[in-house]
């Protein structure tokens, strides 16, 4: 189905004229292939009449007033065609149409940000549309997959590869230094819970940063008809406060007039992790240790003999997924419906079932997802002036994941920093601290979610020129998260943390109420001038309640309720935000090829300070389509051309209670007490994002090639800076102040080409790229903000004149040739190689240890401020990113589609996983590169029998490798850690066979197709870690600051898995 | 036409009415707004808040402090602890010192703030019971003494107003503030345990002030003993005020208040749960994996047995998991203050009398000169003030070294160095930038 929701509001109106009427019917086909086009729109604009083609490409418009009319035929991906037809009273007029493919479609009708349905050509701002029908055969299993790689400037950040893990979303980079940089999301006009994780920052429950689910993935991807994306303030002004990160609006499928049409889809899949983890390497330090190792490795080992093991790959298996979906749609002229249901089950590729466990023990940790979804949409047309829309979407999901990521009790974390020389019977991988892998696998993290989104919409046309539209909706989430360590979880007797068990829970309820009432006055002022005046009000109320608790120490096995534990703690939080806005907008058209739009929104918000009332966000835009002008003559290959320009504002409000000076509860043993909480700022106001953009859209070679460019420029003024005031002033928490400024600019390029379109072969190619430059230009005197708290291994900062989240850290002192950046002799200067050798010659295996003291290893302090950790080490956001790919249809019935994604240019990732593994004396130095270095430094080299040679030159070589490649972590944070991470990922590949029409119909079917597809097939990268797309925190985990700027940090996460899917689709 | 205008009227009503109504007034039940503190009924909650804040602060700062001594050692994954082990105590970037610093800053400010508020209630006749005020003075004194004991410098900002550092040479003045608070607390005529705690804390404050003078500007290892008459008098008064011979005043950590435990900074959690830190090798024999205590080994120098008090302290510390209480002052410390003053005066009889009063509690043989008296004093302080935040000063003044201090470390190179103002304050405070 390829159509636009708002247009349906018009299309499905039932004329009440009872006399001098006829019927218009016909078939719409592809001009090149002669295939019927399903869902093409056939409209008589002057009469607001229309219809949509059925499976056979046939349309019927009834009750057409007798006379001559202009008919428009539209279909996404095809050039809009206009025909003149005369309908006689009481007769049926046939109009068959053949549409030509077009890579550019300026007549596409959009809604989001415009106030009502309007053709793209009339808008001065860019608006992206993702057509779900075009993705029908793509390997997509979630909403995150729907948006990934589709539009330049719209970025999905997957963070990790665990089953059910959500994706963070960014549009045009960072628009706030302190508030969420996620776009706001609507379904059919209703604000959606866009949270993620396990209850938020204050919840007891967490998995360590990874495996974090997104509430946006509750959206049934197969219920989506299309997604509209506003990329910034210039487009999103009418959404007001909270819209400066852009707006994503999802339109769900609607029914069409006609008999019931059933559609079914069955999908089976396999999931595998790439086996790319470097081995764990170690060696015994003594004969006794070597003897113990010999027992477990089944061969005689000597001290200092390296042993390679891989404790990670043993934990992987082949995962399995299955999805079943069904839908039915249809209707009569008075009512249409679309009902769908989907069930998705997945048992991910984490295994470990075959490991050796103590008697009576097995793994409890699991990576699984079960998700049931249902949607029902009704469109009711009581008369020709009124439409009633009712939408319902419900999801029930059960989700299990692991303790993971930068988490000392994470399963793969423990496996990765295991040391072969520490293997014992009860510690099969030789974890040196915290817990064994078996113990870690006794922990479970689960989440149960019920999520409803629904709306009632009224569209009333009291006059031909006036449309009133109201949407009233609710989005409700009930989310229960649980984290359990059962009694006696330390099955190997290794861990000392809560051995009697611990249960945590978080019960989060979120309610989003939306109302949106507006009127549109469309007036044809004269033959040359047209006007569209919009006015309205919009508001939302967001209420979130979190109840979270923890129980520690159960009296015995079998208990898994918090109340059974001897130590109990509770947390309760209630947040309410109310936003109200009124807006007005005038769109003025001249000669149907020049359009100017001006508008503004006035917003008030409960989070504003008491000294601040409301804010106005204005906007102006213009669109000029020379190719629609009477004077237009094709310019060489240019067949269509549009210029657009827009400037607008939107904002972000502070947190719900940031304006208030508050004290929080902190009981002492004596009784309840209060302590400083929030410093407060009565002058708090929203930060204001001003964005302007210039763009062109060009159709080339008879519109078979479309080229779209946009330059945008954004300044966020009065930016809310989460300022750290002196902590000795009593209030430790940061306080928002409107003192900052962020500047950003970018370019977005998009090319689509219909290279070949014949009946037997067609080739469509696309490529997009977005360039992003962004800077924190002013922190208003506030100190630099470190992301990740005082944890020194996260090196992301907000610092003036650098990109948000840029990495800063240590680098070695530059020394003259012949010297090393070490000071073994304590003379305060870098030692010469001779001095180093002299020192190394004094070492023995019992005294040698790789240097880790900052008084020995000399660090640079380029700016001389005494801080060796403030050297710029690169940014976690690339200059360029985008996607390319295409589809090839061959032998009439086969289609291959593919998509590649890439990031490149000044793009760096903090490889914290390897920083630990290469440098940490206790839980690391077990990489294939680092274990030999440590061995050689200790021994000064070994002979064939692994006897130490005490050769200072060997130690010197090891020392140089240690300093220049391996030394990392505190107090050398950032050193040898932050790595170039450019990559290209083969994201999607699919091959679809569509059964011939005749064959399908012989079985009474409407369509039948088979698809084999793969996702994340291959990664090419400069990055030396596991996967540059991994991140320490996933959607909804960590603090708000972490969510925004703890980017490009790989920390023990699961790699993005490969998925292989087989899908059968059929309908009747 | 009437029908036509009806929708206009509806929209107009929405436009006008909705923004004007009080729907924008949302409630905040999660926290207390500041105005509510003007209610004298909040007096007890204020005192409890200061107690909680001071407890949290001590729990947080004791971990980096103790790791910089021989009391705790690093056995985990977060190597900033190792830098403290090495004696690199003054690094403002150390993640743990830096993470603990704000809690100390908060506790100091809160004590001053709530003492002022409670005094205002009292001046207005609105304070029905002086106990919250007396308690607040005690907690205020504790945090001032802690700052002066553990830091080389400090700042005393007020909300958004940054203050310059007091300067290393002026840190001794903090003891005067503490002593003043204790004077005012005692002037409220408290009784029972509170009175004993106030007296004991004043003894400790006076003793610590004298000790600070021994350590600054450089440790006076040639004359390290403290002989402060005021401290001795208060110590004697504190002992006399209680019938309990082995009393101690503790800041209590309890599962009912888990937020008092700052996970990354809690000594007990790091030692008992996470196994990131361990009791130092001077005191115990570790398990084979080096992670836990196999047995307490530090012996009594006279009886040659495992020091019973230390063993019971370590056992209690281990059993408490993350909820190990923090001893602030004790009868044992009072006797140590008196004993040390006597030793400084050459009064070995009183010294032995006080030391033996403690040893009797543990069933140990009386000290009668079997070992050098100063060694006895050093040992007694090492044992009886274990994990109470006194060890680093004692190591410095007695010219001792933790076995983990590296020769290039700050503690060895610049003895007398304590914790710094950390980077979180430095970056936010223009006087330090």
C-alpha cells in the first residue's frame, strides 16, 4: 500500500450529491512493465473526491458530478499525472492510466510539521519520508531497523547486539548539552513513550549498560505505512518545545474500501555472533602454577609458557527467531478498517548451556524476546463533512537479557578478562576477580511490558475552505523490570557479593496524553494566489511513576520476591510535565510554483522557572519550483527543479523540577533526614534552537535520477548547561543554567536513480551522505563537563570549541630520539635508552613489573596546566555517514536488495575493552599482544625451555611496546585506547521471489513471495576492537548525560550479530 | 451560519482557556522545596540530615584515605586505588578521591546551614527541643575535624558562590571551628551518650589540632608526641561521663538506609562484596587468591597472640558486608590521648595505666615496659584506631612507611601530604582554576 494518510481523509469522503452523478473507473499501471499498481491514488482535487486502486490496479470513484474534471493520479515512486475527463450523468466513464516511474516526487503529500496535509513542493523545509512498503522485503524486525540507514542525517546508534537491544536515535547530531537529544516520536499524532532501559536513572534494575530495550521497538514494524521525519527546528517549529532534536511521526496502515484483504507473513531466522574475540593468553609465574595449568590443559606446561584459550566463543550458539503476522483490511464507503497482529519470538545467540556446572546447576541467564502486537484502525465517515478516526495499538512483550557491558558481573566481561593461568576446577576460565563465568550466568534480567497507543481523531469540513481537525490520544506503558541473583548464586564459591541473593525490581508506568486541535482555511484568492491559514493548539501531559525496590539476602533458595529479603530498600518517583502551545501559520502560494510560509508557536511549560512564562518560536520558509513555472524549459538533463529555504525555531524545556531548590530524603540511623538535592534556578527557560536550511531537489533524465541536497545551520542559544557549581557549596548535583551555546552545520546529500526499468529487469540505486560539524561554542563560564562521572576511563567531555562528547586524555611525553618517556632513575628527565637498559639490567623475574606509576612513565602536559589528561584525542561522531545500496529486479519475479552503511572522517572509538585487556594488571594483560610483552618484560626473554634469559634488550623491546601500544587506564586514561573507527557495514541483503500472478491466482491468492535475507553480513573497519558500533550504554541506560554524550565507548558489549531470515508472505 | 461558527468558538475557547488555567502547576512529591525548611517541625529531620550527610561523607572519604595507608590494599580492577596504594595521595584527578570529595563538601555546608537554621528557630523560641541543635553541632564538628585531618586544603563555598581555598597554612583553623561547635553543643546541656560524644569529640578535635601543628608545614618526626592539656581534660571528662568502659560513638550504617553507602567508595563494600580492596598485608594473611582475609595475623607485641581487638574489628567489618559502622571517637581513643600526653611528659606510669586500661578490656597482659613505650603507643593507635582515618598522620609523624608506598610516590617523597581539593571543585571554582 502506498498512500498518504491525510489524503485518505479526503479520498474517502462520500459525496452526498444525489443528482447528475456518474462513476469514474479504470486501471492504473506501470508504464514500463504494464504491471498494475496497487494503492495508487486517483483524486479529483476540485471536488475532494477520490479512490485508491485495488490489487488489480482498478479504482472506482462513485458519485462524480456530471461534467468535465481534472483527475490527478499519484503513486509514490511515480510521476503524478493529471488527466481531463468528462463524466456523464448516470454513466460510468473509464480512465486507464499508465504512470511513469520518477525518482523525485514533489507532489508527495506530507503532514508532519505542516499542520495538515500538504504537498512537499509547498514546504520550504526538508521533510524525509520512509515508505514502509519499500522495505517490505528488507530484513527488518523492529522499528529501530526501519529507520536505520534510510535517511541522511537520521542516525540509529545500536549500541550492542543482544537480542531485543534498542537503538538510540540522533537527527543532525546534538541539539542540547543537557536534555535528551532523542527526537520526539508520534504515532498517528499521539506522543509516544520514547524511554528505554529498565526504568530510568533512578531504577535499581540494570544490566550494566547493554541489552537495553527501546520502547520505540514496541511499535509493530508491519503496522507502519510510512514514517515522516522532521530533521530540526526549521521544520519542527509547530511542535514547539521539545522539538529541536527533530520529530518522527509514524503513520499506521489504514483500510481501503473493498472486500476483506488478508495478508500473512511467516518468518524464520538464525542469528550468530561473529567469532572475533581475541584469545585469552596467559602464562604461569611459578612451577606450581604451571603444574596446575598442566592439569587443566592436558599437557605439560612450564613457567612462562604462553597458553591461548578462548573463553568467549564457548558462550555463543546459533540463535533462532520466528515471526508470524497477519492482517485484514477492507471496508465500505462509510467505514474502513485495518486490523493486524504479530507475534515475534527470539532465542538469541548467547548460549552456555553446555558448560560444566556444579551438580544441580545450569545457566539461568538468557537472551530471549517474546512480543505480541496488535493494531486496529477504523475510519468512519458519517457524512461527507465528517471523518472519525480511531486507532489502537497494543504490545505485550517479555524480554530476557544478561548482565553485560562495563560490568564486573557481566558474563562476557568476566569471560574476556579471564586468565588461563588462573583456571581451577571451580573457575573454568580463570576469572581473576568478582565472580566466575558460571556464577555470572546465574543472574537474570527480565522485563515485561504492556504498551498501548491509541487515538480518536475528528476531521470536520464545515465549509469547502475550512477544515477542523482534532486528535486526542493516549500512550500508556506498564513496564516491570526485574533483576535477580538467586540465593546461592555464587555456585563456584567465588563471588562475595550478595551470596544470599538479591532481587531488584522497577515498576514504571508512563502516561502520555496528547491533544491537538487545529483549523485550516484554504482559500484560492485568485487565479494566481492561494492561501492556507492554519491555527490551533497542541498540548501534552506526561506522567511517569517509578516504583523500584531492592531486596538483599534471602533466607534460603526459592525466594524471588523482594519482601522475603532481610535488607529492603524502596524508591518512588513521580514526574509530571505539562506543555501547552498555540500556533498559527500562513502559507501563501503564487502561481502554484512559489510558496511562502510564515508561522509561530507560543509555548508554556510546567518545567519553566517561576520567573519565566512562555516562549515564542517563529518560522519562515519559501519554496520555489521553477520547473512548475510557465517559463520553465528543461536545462539539459534537468527535468525537475526546486529550491527551498527555511528558518525556524524550536526548543527544549528543562527537566520537570530543575527550576526548584529542593532537598531530598536521606535517613540516618536516628530517623528521616533531608539533604541538599537540587540547587534550583527560578529563571530557567527553554533553550532555543534556531535553524536555517537551504536545499534543492533536482530531477534529472526525465526524473529518473533524483538529487537532493540540503545545507543546514543550527545555533542553540540559551543552551541549558548542566553546570557544576563548587561542590563545597553544598549542592553536589549539577544545576541547569541557560548559559550555553552550540553551533552545528551540515550537508545532506541524497541520490536515487531508476537506472533500468523494463518488464523483466529493473535496477534502482541510491546513496546518501550527511556531513556533520558541531561545536560547543560557549559553556557560559561553566567548567568543562566530564561524561561518565568521575570514572576516568570514559574520556568524553563537553568542552568549549570542541565537538560535544569529544575525547580527551593522556599522551606520552615527546622525547628526543634515543630516549624513552620514562624516568627510572628519578632525575626528573626522560631516560636515555642507555639509562633504561642499565635499569632493566638490574631486574630479575622476581622484581620486574611493567611500569604503571605516573612518576615513572612521563606524560605530556602540552598546555602546561598540570592536567595530563586534557589532550584532545578525537571525537566519537564521524564527519560523514550515510548509506548506499539498491535493488535489482530480474527474471520478472526476483528482486535483490541491499544496503550498506558507513561512517568516516575523524571518527574515534574508545576501545575500553582492550584497554583493560592490554593493561590492567589484575583483570587484563591477557591479549595475544599484551601477554607476551608482560612475559618478556618479566623474564627478559625465554629460551626454548621457557627459562628466563634476563636480557635487558628484550625487556627494552617489551617496554617500548608497552608504552606505545598497551599502557592504558588510570592514571594514563585515554592513552593507547582511543582508536580510529571508520567502517562500512553490509547492513542488509535480501533476495525475494514473487510468484507469478497467474500461479498465485490459481491458488486463490492475491500474492505469494519468498524472501531470504541477511542483516549485518559483513564489517570492514579500521577499528581494532570488537565492533565500532558498540557502546558502553544503550538506549535508556546510564545518566541523561551518558545517554547524550557517552558515545563511541566500546566496553565489553556483545557484537552486532548476523541475522539470516527466511520469509514467506501471502495474501488473499 | 451559526453551525459554521461553532467550531471557531470551540477552538478559540481552547486557545484562550487552556493556557490560562493552572494545568501547568505540577506537583513535586519527590523532594522537599526549600520553603518547607522554614517550618520548625523540620528540626529533627535537619539534624538527621546532617547526621546522614556526615555519615555518607566519612564513608566515602575513608576509602581513599585508608587505601593510601597500609590499612587497605588494592586487589581489583580499578587502578586508581593502586595509585593511592603507591602513596600518590595528592592527585586531584584520582577518581575515588574526586568522587568522595563532593560528599565531604556537602556535609560541611549542610552542617553549617542547618546549624544556622536551628539556631534561628531557637532564637525565635520555635525550637521545642535543643537536642537536634546539639546533635548538629556534633556532626558539624565531626566533618570539620575530618576535613582538617584528611585534606591539605579546602574551600568553603556557599551554593553558587565560590570561595577561595583557606590555604594549607590555615587548615588548623578548622579545628577551632569544630571546637567552637562542640562548645556550643555542650552549652545546650545534653546528657547521656550525646554529652559523652560531644566531650570525646572535643578531646579529639583539640588533639588533632595539636597533631596538625606537628605535621605542618613538615612532619616533626623528631618530636611527634602530642601533649595537649585541653584534649586530655576533655578526654578525662568524656571517660567520666559514661559508665560504659568501652564506649564508642559511631556513625551507623544500616540496611534500612542503603543510600548512605556510596557503592564505589564504601570501604566495606569494596572489601567484602566487590573484592576491589582488601585489608592490608600488615594486618592479615590473605586467601590464596589474594582477595579476602584468611586470618588476622597482626600480633600483640607483648603477648604474641593475634591482636584480639583488631581481630574482632576485622571480623565485624567483614560480617557487616557494606554496612560497617564508622567509629568516630571511643573510650579507647580517650585513653590513648591521655596516655600519649603522659608519655610526652615522661609520665610512664600514667601512660601504662591508660594503655593497660585498654588492654584489660581485651584480656591482654599489662604493659610494664616489655617494649618501648612509643612502640606501644604506635601499636595501640594502629590497632585501636584501625580504619578510623588516623593512620596516615601517624605514619607521617612517626616516620613510618606503608609497605605499598613506592619510593617515587608522594607519600615518600613529600611526607605530610594529605588529600587534595579535587578536580570537580577545581574546575567549578574560579578561585582554583
